[in-house]
C-alpha cells in the first residue's frame, strides 16, 4: 500500500462517520467538521468581499466616473464592509480555527455543547443568507456603510431592515460560540492541563469569548432599535422626531470597538503559537502574554468614545477616552515586545507561517501606532473620516488578523489534510501580498493626511496620482492572494505527505495522528509539560 492509499484508508475524521454525503457535514456535531464548515464559509465570503474591494479601488483609480455611479458605489462599499466585518473577520478565527484547534489543544474530545456548536454555524449561514437576500429585495442593497449610522439608515429607501436583521442573527451565532468556548475551556481540560499550561491560542480565544458574550447583545439591541425606527417610527434616534443620533453612535461603538478585539485577539494567539515553534525557543513572558489578552478584552471595552471625538462630546469625556485609548495600547505592546524577545537568539526558520507571523508584527505595529494618532483628540480632529482611518483600520484588521489567518492556514491545515503545499510559490505569494498591501494601504493613509475624505465617490484632481498608486497596490495584493490560495489548496489535495509533527510543535495537536481521529485522542491525554516546553515534549 502506497502512502496515499494508507492516508485514505486510515480511520480519521474525514472518513470515520456513520453517514456520507453533504448530510455528514451540515448535520455533524464533530468540532473539526464544523470548523471546516466555518472555514470554507468565511473564506468564500472573504473572496466575495475582496472582489468588491477591488471594484472600489478601480472606481477610485481616476477622478470622475470609472466603472460605477455614486449610488452603486455607496452600496458596494456598504456590502464590502458588512461581509468583511460580520461574515469574515469576526466569525473567522473562533468559528474556524477555534473549532478546529482549541478542543485538541486542551485535550478534549469535542466542545462542551456539540449540538449548540452546530446550531451556531447554522445561525451564521441563515444570517448570511438574510444579508445576501437584502441585496436583491426591497429597495436594493443598503447604502449606509457597515456602521448603519442614523438618521440615514432610518430614512433610506434601501433594504436596511433585512440587512440589520441578518447581522442580528449572525450576532446570536457569535454569542453561542462564546458561551460554548468559555464552558469548554473551564470544564473539559485534560488531566494536568492547568491554567498555566494552556496554549496562548486558547487564552486568546477565552478572552475573545467573553467579549462575544458580553458585548454582542448590545449590538443586537441596537440593530433591533434600527428596525423599530424604520418600521414603527419610534423616533429614538431621528432628530426630526426628537431622537438623538449620537446615542446610536454610543450604542454601536460600545459593541463595535470591543469587536475589534474579537477580530485581533485570536490572531495574536496564532502568532504566539507560530513564533516559538519557528524560533525553536519557549515563548518569552508566557504569563504576561496570557494576562495581556484578558487586559485587552477588558480595557478595550472602555474606549469606544474615541470614535466620536468630533461629535461634540465634552472635553472631560474626550480626555478620559483618549487616556483609556493609550492605556489599552500597553497590553498590546507587551505582546509585541515578548514576541520580539522570543525571536532574540532563536534558531529562526523562515518558513511560510513564520513569514506571515513576522509580517503581522510589522503591519500590526504600524496599525497600532497610527491608532494612537486617532486616539489623541488633537490629531484625530484633522484625520477623522479621512482615508487615513481606512488605511489604519486595514493595517490592524487585514495586516493583523488577515495575515495571521493566512499564517494559520499554512500552519495548521496540513495537519488536517495530511499533505503540505509547495514552499517556493507560497513564499512568492507572501511577498506579493506584503508588497501590494503596503502600497495599497500606506498610500491611503498618506491621502488621508493630505485631506482626502473616506467613502467619497469622487475627489479633487490633486489626489489622483496617489489613488492610482493605491489601486495598483490592490492588483499586486490580489495577485498574491490568488497564487497563495491556488498553491495552498493544490498542495492540500495532492501535495507531499507529512507526518504527525512536521513543524516540531509541543502543543497537543501535534501529538495525535495526521489527520486527527474522529475523537482526537485514542486515550485520555495527561499533560506533564508546558505548551512551549520542547524538551519536555521530547522535541530536539
């Protein structure tokens, strides 16, 4: 029997099931299968949103109309934002890699509530279907931006009500995932898996889950109030009826700034897994990285007001929110310093997951430092609602979470498929993406510093050269992304076979067969060493 035949006939979660066909997936309660349902769902939505983003950059390539009119432009950037935020980046890590990896890393056979886990995915798909339906029914695609700001979202004739209801359903899915993960991490850890031995990816998911549980209901209530405003005419936010649109901004950002940490905390956990493995060193400052995840989740819930410095809030409120914004940068800086310290004098192997991790360090640091410009009221007033904000946001979310997501794909997916990708095309793809990303988004920050507003269909002629450069950057970025995905999935389907622990990792997912068995472990694991103790795990 050749290695490929042996891989196909070995009992694992791909083939060891009582049913076959699509029903064996969409009705499965196996956390690994649910993880892949999430993974391919969010990846599909990501590609749709990327396509819309490229269309936006094509429109902005030159002044005047290029490929679409102003109403279409408003709808496209709204749909791009809604899909990227609510259907890709928020559910991306917890739903996909959280489900795939977290139970194995703590030594569990599954999550605490497998059926609830499946319900979470179904709610995600139902919510996504409702959002997509809103694009083709009623008054057409919403044109409010992904923030659904009132009073425009209460008055526009587009199909906002259905879109926000879809986001509401997706939010319910997020809450259930958070409840499941908190319970799993508390109750299903293996013998010897103390809190001080939890992998840092698990710590990041734990902090994220609490944000999902505590912050997401606020968004749900706010979205219901938008529907009530439109359908019942409650006048809660509409100033023409005595309402207060600023109250909507408070309610929205009370959720949406913590949501940034739902997006970035699991990405930080991924980086904390990749760097020690490819540096062949234990992580520096384990406890501080773990506690900083909790600190980011807590402090990040208190800084929403820095999105509203130009809304007319009091000087005292501006001072407090600005101070808290600088405070929340401290635990993020702790992580960066500890990652760099882990690299120091390490035996560094520049394989593809490590390249994405190092890219994360640079791009996230740029995003964080430019965030401090927005957190200081004096500078925020000048760049508020400009392209600078768009560039900053993408440095944090795409340069941070996005690059970490691609790193996680190259790091963990071979474990589940039993095959790996070709290294050289993957490195070329990473290089194209890194160069294209910086040309695209750094140029946008420069445009913002020069005064170009965001979300504008047209612009003054003096902004034309830099907009052309930014658009060219998007072409380079997308070419790298296409090469990355083609090479990765070609490798996972027909690439070189790998063993149980191809990277030499010390966490539990590398101690089980490749691909993992249906119930993960043939016998109950007993944890005797830390997650980054390579010698304790018997790894040279």
